[in-house]
C-alpha cells in the first residue's frame, strides 16, 4: 500500500480521535493520541513523498483540524452529556420582572380595541378603557380603525387591523354594546299592571 494512503488514514484517525475527545471524557488521552496521529501523518508524508506532499498534508491538517473541532463543538450541546453540563438559555418571559403593568399588557392579547392615532407603525390605541402605546404588524392604521392585539413583547404591544369578517363576529360576541331590541328578547311584563 502506498505510504500516502497510510498518511491519509492516520490523518482521518487523528480527526476522529479529536472528535472522540470532545464526546468521550478521557482526561486528555484521546486528545494526545489525536495530535500524535496527525503529526505522524504529516511526518510520514514528508518522509516518503517529499516537501510538496508534506506541505499539502500540513495544510489539510491545519484546516481540517479546527473545522472538525468546531463542528463537533456545535453538536456537543445537543448530546446527553452536553445537556447535563450546560444550562438552558432562559426565555424572555423568565428574565423580565412580573409587574402589574406587564400582567395587564399580557391580558390584552386577543382583545379588540380602536386606534386613537395614525399608526406609522406606532401609535396609541384604546382597549378596555386603557390607552396603550402599540405597534402595527404591517401597514399603517388610520385613527378610528378597529384593531386586535396579537402579541406583547416586553412593553411592546403588537396589533393589526380587524378584518370585516372578524368585525361581524366581534360585534355579535359583544352583547352589552347592542341594543336590547336587536337581541330578539321579548319585553318584560309590567309587574305593576
């Protein structure tokens, strides 16, 4: 077998041992064997085929070694050992203080209100008796337009205009704002008559 093939095999074994050092706790033994294998591959290439092939192996090792280690370190947090050793990244809701104002804003999600000012993309809305600074999800919103609260990120309230289909269902669901005649109820009998 050609010595270049042996050099290539030693280089591959060295890279695999370097990956193994990351995933298997070996107190540096696999890392030492990895470095020894890669140095042996470079030395064998220089010894058997001269400077040109040796420099090629040195260049491949200098590029493939760090790339392989970076790829292994990118995968490592998803392994069982990596999950046990690394802490989970906290979500936004976990690190923000839970204040009454924040709870009030979170309670607005899904509710319908009215735009008080022109929203390009931010403006003021009225919803549930409150005036709140909000941001439009997309196009500008004219004053007086019915809006729906989509989401709350910190103190930022995200809204969008209510579509005509949603306005019909919203009007039907808001019983208290409709006249009593439109509900189809029969009038009460006069108790004094």
